[in-house]
């Protein structure tokens, strides 16, 4: 697949639709074959989805493992197909590899999401690509020996000094210093996506995040803040946390003018070990396959008692959201219309590690479903805001803390 001479590849221009049909962000790993050549290359992509637009990086290794190349790529999600184009080879400088163009079909096989299809490139024999993203759990799995990476998905809340209601807020960071943010208003405004750039200082554990442009919003009349934040990283027993202040200006204005009221941000990335995943993997993946939705663990909580009480309610504008609640694959609540009333459910945890999923049945007047969930073990009440839509479900990992 290595080319000895550089051939300039045309960059494909995509017509990007505003509505996203499938969340493909994350790491996909698999193989790449080339017609007429023995063996399979290992091939890996790490991508961020912004609406239907895709950007990220690719890594390829020769069958003998002796040669490696890295690429920047761009692409688009088109209904049930992912269209990718490697646009530049970043490593090594020489020799030059094929800059591949691929059309990959999304399907589900063996409890895993798969992308499969053909690739081609100028001056190269074509071939096939097969990539797997096992589940929403895989990208969170970590071990104590791994080097921490800021890249990936962080979820949490954003507050603003002049508002009673907060916002659901998440960021998806790419390893190249770019990313996207997604924000959901708990009152008027709907939701919006922004492009961002970020940098991290290891010396003081500070990440600087600068939103650069609004890319999509559900309410064209609503003016969103373009935000800059300075967040400090800390590690807790079962999660990494980013916390700090933000400031910004209203879209359509310049930073000195049209300033937004500032506020605070709290984001987290759960830490899952292989041992934890083994205990929840089967019902977790069964949910994903049966519903054709990806479940994402957005928060982890520890409780001191197996007998807990769950409460769910709408902590923003009541807009007719209907949701079901699953605990370890079993349905606790069926098609509940979420309101200001705190609906209470007593639960006895049967496992050390338990996962609760918010399954959106009807998004109401304002998409997506954002629901406040409290977990009360009798000594402490912990409140989390979950976000779900018709393609992706927010989840909480509830762990029993035990003293031997």
C-alpha cells in the first residue's frame, strides 16, 4: 500500500445536512486489505462528528507491524453510510502512503457496531476496510497502567449567573486539539453545537477551551453564547473531573461587546476498568442491540447502601418529555411523562456495579430529553442531569461502596 512517489489527492467536497442521523464519534479499530497483496493492515480511526460532518485522524500499520503511517481525515455521514477521505499524511515524511477514499456501511454484528466497505486511492490498488466500535462502554474502559488522555467525551452541566436553570453540557475532544461542544437549555432555546479548540497544561492540570463558531442550533431565533473556559482537572475514585469558570459573548457580536453573564462548568469522564465492564457488559450491549441506540455512561455515583431511592423530574421547562428507565437491563419505569413532580422509586441494588439508562420515548416540544435524576442512599443525595434522544441514551453507573 506504500507509494514511493507523492500523488496529490483531490479533497472531496461534501454537502453537509444540518440534522445528524447517527453519532459516530470515538475510536474505531479493525483491518484494511488491498487487492493483490497478502495479509491485512491494522487500521484505526479516531473521529469527531459535528452534525453530519466528520473530522479526525487515522493510523495504519503494515501486516508485519514494521511500518506505521498517520493521517488527518475528513468526511460526512450520509444516511447509513460513512464517507471518509484522508487529506494529508502527517507521519512519516517518506515514503508516501495511499490517501484513501472510503464508503463504509454501518451495521450491527455480534453485539458490536461495525463499519465495512471499499476504499480506493489515486495510483493504488483498491481494497476493503472493516472497523468495529464494540459499544458505548469500550471508549471508557481504562486500566491503572494507561496514560491518561484528555481526548474523548466529557459530560456534565453548565451554569450561568443570571439564570435559575442550568444547561446540560458536553464536549467531544479530538487528539489534534479540536473538538465540538453540545449544549441543551433547561428552559427556552433548545440545543446547539459549537466547534472548539483546546489545549492542556500538564504542569498545572488546566485545560483551556475556546469555542470558535456555532455550527448548528434547533431554535433559529435563540442567540447562544460563544464560550471560553478555564477548567482544572482532578481524579476521583471512579471518574475524572473538569471544573472551573467560563465567560463569553453572544453570537453575532464581538468579545468586547455583547458579553454573556459568566458561569461555571462541571464535566466528568467515568473511569471503567475491565473488571467493572465484565459485570455490566451483557445487559448493556443487549440494550444497545435491541433498541438500536448507543448507551453512554455520563456519570458515576457511589452509594453506601444497597437500598436506595431514585427520583426523576424535569428541572427545566416542562415540555412533554416521555421516558422509560432501565436498571441493569430491567425496566423500572415505563413511558413516564416527566414533570416538575419528583417521581420516586425505591430500589434494591443486587450488584456491586449497576447501570441506569434513561430511554427517551418522546422528546416533547424541545429536543433532546433532559431529565434530572437523584440517587439517595439514606445518607447522601446525588443529582445528575441526563440527556437522551432517539439515537443515544444517557446512563449512570451506580457503584456500591463496601468496607471489608
